[in-house]
């Protein structure tokens, strides 16, 4: 009887002691926080960009091509497509029609000596810079394609004919001497022009008078000499 009471008391004591532990185990445990800084959500890369500066130049000038957003140390192929300038753009030559109106002339065929295909290599950031010098008027389309990433970008350039220098104004020259009189007109008579012929004529008349007097004296002498004989 006494033993059964002791066993019952021990059983009740164990039940009382184990009740808080079981209740605590039944409660949900908090989730442990992750260690380290959170990683950002990855975004798709920005598309590449190709720029031309300046975008309008004259034949023989140099422009700068800049590419951004390609792969690091990537080979980029650049293709150049050239088309004639549209009629009426600045720098186009014009011709005048019979009615007085003008019309712009555009080249219909030409042979470009500048390269139409070349390659560049990007730096560690995926960028590049190069120069280009066209020698033919037209619209230039540059298309850049990355050989590793396959990224593509394009840009346009307008090349105008170099303007011709304007002709210098025509000078009008005025004569400093008096013009000749018209056919049949009379020349003005001056003292110097008339004095020379008068002097020459007077001299000839004087010589004639002297010769005539000498001839008369010779005749008289001959006549008187004949009568004395």
C-alpha cells in the first residue's frame, strides 16, 4: 500500500517536470538569419552603343567612332555601307535649266577608296575608339558586331562634297590715256605739233631762195663775161 503511493507520487512529479519541456518543444522555432550581405538580383546587360562624332563632315575630314557595351577584349567587326546623297542636301552641286530654275545634282555611281570593312579590339571594359576618313560623298552606315558576344550596334555619317572656293570679283580697268577719235574725226592741233612742220618748211623755202639767187648771179656773171670778149 505504501509502495504504491510512493510510485504514484514519483509518476506525478515526473509528469509535472516534463510538461514545460514538451510545451516548449511544440512551439515553432525562429528561422536563423543568413550570414553575409544579400546578393543583388542580376539584370540583363545594357545594349551596346556606337557613336560617330562629328556626324556630318566634308570629304577628306576625319571622324571618330566610339563603341560601348561590348565584351571585354573582344574583336569587333565594322562594316561600312555607302549610299549616294539625296538631292537637295547641303553641299550638292546645282545646274541651271533653260528656264532659269536650278536643280541639285547627286552622284549615281562612285568608287569608294576608304575601307568598307575593318576590325577593332575592345578594352577590358568592352569599349573602343577609332577614326575614319572618307574620301567620297554619301551616307555612311557603320555596323559593329562583336565576334564573341554577338552584340550589334550601328551609327550613320553624312559626308558632303567639299565646297569650291568662290571666284574673285572681276576688276574693271579704265584707260589712262585719251581714246582715239572715231573714224573720220579730227585730231586736236597743239602748238608743238604745228611748230615742227613750219620750221622744216621755212628751212626748205630759205634754201630754195638761196639757190635761186645763186643761179641768177651765175647767169649775170656769165653774160657779162661774154660781152667783154
